């Protein structure tokens, strides 16, 4: 069980009404699973690339830039980023 309070604002005015909700039950489908991430003492963590999802060449007037779409360790596919291919070879 979970106890909460909902505050509703009415339009652009500063008047609001408070509605007390005494208990709400949750279904297991509402629970978000999280991955454990090991934090350093300064609360940072290291990212590692897992997989290259796609390759692309951007053509500018005088040069071509090779890019790769990278899937990172603690992120989903929707958070993959485009990086320079040369930077990912290191």
C-alpha cells in the first residue's frame, strides 16, 4: 500500500484544492525494474559501449565523417548515441 496526496490546480489562478487519497494498490506491471550501477566515491560511473547498431557517413562539402550508432552499457536502444567512428576505435 502507498499513501499519497494529490493537489489539483484550477486554470491559471493560484487557487488549488487538495484531495487526500488514503491508499492505492499497485500491480506488479507498474513496477519499473532497474539495473544496478556501481558508483565511484564521487558518485560517477563508467560507461562502456556494448554494440554498434549502425554506421553512417555524413558528407560535407570537403570531407566525409564516419559515424556509428553506439549502444551503451546502462542504457536502452532508444538512448543509443551517434559517435565518431575513430573515437570508438580507441
